[in-house]
C-alpha cells in the first residue's frame, strides 16, 4: 500500500491558485508559496481570519465576492505610476490625437482597461489637455477607467498619490495638474479628475457594460497574469470594442502574438484596427 504524502499548506495554495484562475483568469505562480504566505498573512490580519482554510472557505462562499476580489488584489502587484511607458504618450500626442483632430472628432472615447488607481487614465487626460489646449473644452472627451480591484478604484477616484508616483511625469504637468496636500502627498486637480469615470470590470467576462466603440484602448501589463486562452479571448474582445482605425496599446512586457492575429502592429506594443 502506498501512502500519499500531501502537504496541507501546498494544497491550500493550490486551491487559492485554482480559485484565482477560475474566477478571474489570473495565473498565480506555483513556486510562490513564501511570497503568497506573507501577503496572505497581512491580508488575514485585516480581515480577522485565523487560518488560510477559513479565508478560502469564506472567499468561495456565495455573497462574498468582495472578499475574493480584495484577496486577489492583495496577491497582485497592482503597481503603476503616472506617464508610464512614455513612448505611448508620445505616440498619442504625435499620431492618435492629430488623426482625431483631422477627422474633427468631438466625442473622443478612450478606455484604460486595467486602470489600477487611475495613474494611466489621469495621464491620458493631461496629455489631451496639453495637445488641444483651450480647444479641449470644445470636446466631449474623457477616459473610462476599469479594474478588478475595487479598493484601488476608490483610491483612484479620490486622486491622491505619494510624490514617487509622479517621478516620470513632465515637470510642467506636475506644476499644472497637481496640488500639494502636505506630507509628500499630491492630489490631481478637479478638472482632470472630473474627466475620468471609474468602474469595476472583470476583463475575463463578457464586456456587456460597455457601449459604443473606442478610439483608443490601453490594456497594459495585465495580460502577463493570464493564461494563453484567456489572453486570446481578451484581445479578441478588445479588438471588437475598437472603432475602425482605433488603437490598442499593450504593455511592453505583454506577449504581442494574439494582438497580431486581430490587429495590425504599428510599433512595439501599439496595434491598430483596420479602417473601413
């Protein structure tokens, strides 16, 4: 007779990985027990759970989706900052916005699909204000910012950040679009905050809440957490949400292969839907 030696801790982490993948399509590395353990212990100190099995049982329970979302948020890096990957913002100002201006597009629709705490979405609004100048007020322009992490979205709507979040942002933008609150903390000015709409969205589910088509979608540095099937489905769905001639920006760490199936690659991490 052979006895199976099952490590209960490993079994708990396996269950957590299955849960994160089943609900959100997120891949939790199989060799990250020590990393997960430290994050889980910190999370449990906030929720009052005394053991990982108790936490997982509650996270699986009906009506406890918020607990599961918060758990996944604590396991994710969820790290962003303003003006991340400057080449994308330079392309926005040199190509995307001039095209829309030439077409006399007034209703500019942009979606930040993995928005974290809004750093990307606010950076886009600042870039549009810089490009259009006083004519920005003549536009019906804004950014939809979605993410799976509800607490992070709430922080984004408040628009307050530590100074290090702005380390790559042009100094002129900092002087124009930030107000100092003290204690190394800044808040994005109200005119910019008002042009970003924060909404919860699970990218692995049907995008039924979205209406219309977007001129630009940014889905950067999130697909690395998904398996191959989930990435392909996501890119297919994103491409269907683009207006003809619209652009998709992915992260430079994201695999571009699936995007090449549905869209034309213009530059590294920049894709375009064919115009009709």
